[in-house]
C-alpha cells in the first residue's frame, strides 16, 4: 500500500520505525497538531519529538504530491496505449519528482518538434539504419530518403540528427547519469556584466568568481542569484571546461549509452550528433536543472537558518512582569515614550525632544524621571535603531542623578526593535490602541518585548522580524510555512496564560487559530476570567476536539483546579491524582516537592491508556509546575564612548548581544548601529563546523575587534581566546577556504577568498 511505503520511507529519513511514522501520520491526518502529538501522544508515536514530526509532515506532503503526479503520468501514458509492465515498474520506483519527469519526457504531450516533422517526412528509418549499420556511410544511406519534402542527403541527415538527438535527450537513464556527473564535477562561475561595476559594487566579490557547484554555500548562492536578478552578474555552470580532449567526457557518456565508437563512418557521424546534442540541448537543460537545484538547496538552508534564529529569538529570556518604560529613539522626530505595567497594560505615553533641533535634555530627563517615580518603573527598554546609543547615554546620566533615597534605580536594556514599525501600522496594533498615534505604538511594543519577547513578537508577521539571510529572495510560501511552524512550537513549548494572553498569542496555541482565539477573548471579556480549563467548553464554537488539542498548553494560575496551572493535560488528571494519593498529601503541598516525587516509581502508575513517558512527564510537571523552558534574563553592557563604528579600534574587548546566526558565523550588536560579524573560524579555540554549535540569537558574548571597514560598514570580530583574529587558515577538518593552488591529483579548485571580508562573508554583511 502507498501509505505503508510512504511511512517506511519517512521512517528511514527521521531515524524511526515504520510503525512510529505510520502512527504519527494517522494522528496528523485526523487533525492533531505537531505540538500536541509531540507532547501528549508519546505512547502512540514511540516518543517522536517535534523536530522529527515537522520533518515527517514536510516529507509526507512531498511524497503525496509525488504519488499524485505518478498517478497522473501513469494515466497519461496508459491513455496513449504505451504503458508497458517494465515502464510501469520504472515509474513506480522513481524516488524524486525530477526522476519521474525524466521518465515521462518521451511520453509528455508537446508541441510539434523538428524530430516529429522529420518522422512525418519518413526519416525515422534512416535514423534507425545509421544506428544499426555503422560501417555504411550515413551520406550514402541518406540518398535513399530524398523526396519532394527532403531536398537532398544533407537535409535527410539533418532530419535523422533531430530524431536521434531527441532520442538521446529523452533517455531517462542517460540524463540521470549526466545530471549526477555535472553535480559532482561542475563549477559555478559569476562574471560582472559590462558597465555595471559601479552600480553593482555590493557584489564586487563576485565580479570574477568560480567555485565548485556542489560546495557553494547558501548565502553565496543567494547573493549571486540576486546579482543576476539585478542584472549585475552573469552566471554560468561549467563542466570539464579545462578538459582539452577533442571529445568531452559528457559527450563520451552519450556515445557510450549507444555504443558509439570512433572508427566506422557511422560512428563518426553519430559522435558528431552526440556532441551537437550536448551543446545545443542537454547542456542547457541540465544547466537549468542545476541552477534550480542550487536555488532550492540555498533556499532550504536559508529558511532553516531563519527558522532557527527565530526560534532562539522567540524563546529568549523574558525580563518578567515588571513595570517597564519603552523608548523608541528618534533624533529630529523625538524619542517616543510608553510606560506599561507588569501585565503589559499601557499606563502613559509621551514624546520628548532631547536632540537637535530642540536639544531639550533637561526637560526630557525631568519627564522621564517623573514617569519612573509615578509608575514605579523597574526596567527601561531602549530600541536599538537610530539614536539608541545617544538615548542610552541620556538615560544613564538621568539615572546617575537620581537620588539613592528614591529607591532602586531601573535597569536599562537595549533591545532589538525589528518589526516594531510593522506592528505599529498593523491591524492588531490598531485594535489594541485605536486612539494612540502610530509612532507611539512602537514604544509600547519595545517595552513589552523586554517583558516577554514571545508574547509580543507573535503579533508581528514572522518574516518581518528580520533574523534571516536573503529572506526576500527565497520562496515566500515555504518560508512562511516554516516560520509559522516555529512560532507554533515556541508558543506551545512555553504555554499560555489563558486569562491574560492576547488574541494573537492564543491564536498560536495548538488547535485554536484566529477565530477561536477571538471567541475566547470575547467570552473572557463578557464572563470574566476562566476559573478552570473545563470552562473553555463554554466558549462558542470550541468543541471537544479543539479542547483536546489546546487544553494542555493553556495555564490558569490560582484557579479551582491546581493542575490547570501545569502542563498536565486534563485527560491525564486521573493519573496525577493517583500520584497525589500515593503520597498521602494535598495536591497543592505536593506540587514542587522534588524529594517526595523522585522517591516514587513511575511504573506503578502506568495503565492501559497512559504509559511510562506520560507518567514521567506528569511527575516532572508536579516537580516544577508550569515551568518556563526559557533561560534566565541577562543583558549586555555596551562600552562607554563606543557609540559609532568610527570609535572602534582593532584589539578592543567589548560585550554584545548575538542578533543573528548563520552557518558561516554570528552577527553581534556591540552598540555602534552596525552589527559585527564573528566568522565561524573565530567563534572558539576549536574547530566549529556550524556557528549554531556555539551561539544562538540573544546570547550575551564577549568579542574582540579584528577588522574595521568604515566605508563598507563592516566589522570583523573574534571570540577566540588565543588572540588570533586573522584570516582563517587552511585546516584538514573541512573548515577552510577553497585552495588557491590546484591539488596535483584533482581537478583544480578555483580560488575563493574567505577572510573576514571575503566572498563567504561580504554578501552576508549586506543584511536587510
């Protein structure tokens, strides 16, 4: 059965058993979400985690599309009366869409071709005769096919060539071998388009750039493709360009497929046809294939990087429920100020003008100090856009002047304001603050994202948060689908307070969505806070199925049922109560008592419905009810007097916050309005294959300034302790520049700069 075959294929890819994959597919087909299956159906799937389940869901969609296309192709060939048992077996065995299309090509309805015209003119037998009798001269065989439509032997041979060329290009096995050969041996070359040197300066690293196709990393591929789209670069894929032999290896592969030699007259003519077919047809066809593969490969990696960075950002440490002042810096237009209480409720807004042309420093400091005292502000969140360091300095001076007797001074933190302007102009912000000026909504967002990054960032379209590379160059549907999955997983991993969550946050909870989230808010506004999870069933249109999917991820603090504050699903409350009874304690007193819970044998509480994984999860929840998986809050301290890239000097030791991570390195905000780059070779005093092994978005790190390029606004940083911040040196572990000199035993590798500002990095530094 197709379902069993698909389950077996996916199981091998996600390192699971076929029955695990089949069980997960069944649950997803029934409407279960990935977070729900990963958390509450471990017994059914054998413990597949959310990463495995996401990959399973993605591959399931691909394989079902492949099967649908397979059925369409079989139907088409069957209608033509050309479906043989051998062909059907071959189609059934095709593992990719590309392989399937190669097989279908000879049977695919197409426009009238030159080969078809030649056959209509009776030249098919000539092509067959040349293939069958290599000793005869093709020019002599062609004489027998001269007709009113075929003027002479030359025209007859051209028709035979068209027929044979089409036969060669529709040979699926041959095309597959040629494609594999090109993927292994081809080089990618980019060149500057004449006259575009000045306009395309940002692509200067690719004006004359060559590297092996198989090794082109995502960021370089997307940079070159963007350069081509902007008509600055021309891109070519070359194979055997350095081979000086009369017959190229690719042409020899075509000849070998039809046992074409070199001695007989027919062989010599057929070899010319093989060369012509490669140059005119197959080369272009396979080059387009490789270009498409390169883009898909690059996009997949870029989407993966964006998703991983978004996850780190969403799961960044929350500062907590403390009164917070948000400052959205601006020079000429003023600094927008918003104060929110510990729950994020807006208390006050204003705009101050400490910078030119008004220069009202004293008035600004007095206004901010008044708001701090009035609302007992504990945190000051400063957006990291233009004017952030000037604003931070102004706030620091104000805090220094505040008398000690006035109480603890607020902690100031510079936060990313990515997406704040998008939120300000959104329908969500308009609904939250209908009477508030758009410019002030951004300050509210900046304040709230320090309190709880996840709760605030879910209000912004994930693609607008800006922690990806070349995010506008990749397939937007695939990117959006991947990022939505990340947001869903992050929200459900943390859990949501049912009585305080916003509609955008509730909409990300397993099984809900926008409509049910709004219904929950409406019910909460009308009937007051929910006393228990079971009260959700009173919400309009929220039935048992939705309740099953969402209940475990929703929290109610101080409700009528203590377990509602934990991640224990209501369906498993009976198991939890058995555990409580076994301890002879009140549930509220037992929750959090690690010693008492660890003394229990989880196997005792296993029953027909709930197995050992669920019992262990319940015990873990009772130990730390409603635990937050996010790290503790900490922030970077920027160096005084280092506010601009011009203030940097090589060797400076600074503290910063990781804002973005790619496979080749990490971008770090050091407070100079331009993120610096720590190349992967500078992340540690050991070999690092992928930057994510060492850092993630939101980490506070210590860095050393290595390179400064003020004109191009590029900063090279190092986190190595050995003081070596120079260009990465060749190593035997795979993390090295492509060699400048060809290895004697191999085809030459073309030179690729890969220093702090080399080809591997320069394009990445031009971030959106």
